[in-house]
C-alpha cells in the first residue's frame, strides 16, 4: 500500500471500497494507487474551480468523470 499523502490515505481508500461494494456496479474497481492518483487529480480541479470560479468545459467533464469513478457522491 502506498504511504498516506495529503490528498489520499488508507482510510480514504477503504471508504471508497465500501462505497464500491454498494454502488460500484459497472465501474472499474480502482487499485489504491489508481484511486490516489485520480483523487489528487480531482482535488487539483476542484482547487482550480475554487480559485477561478469556472472551469473550461473539458475540465468540467473530467471532474464529472472523476467524481463518478471515485464514487464521490455516494453516501453510506
């Protein structure tokens, strides 16, 4: 397992796996390394959005894709 980073911890990944078990049908199951890389990309885009207020259409699309892959909107 990778070492915890600013944007990703073992707890985050375990929480993702719980969400995946409930709502992940049809989505790829990410490895911890993939999850952390995508979560960091998501955080970068969200920081850009917060700083500038509006993302370009391609970045907005990518952010939606990341939220779906990471099951970011799923609450248990």
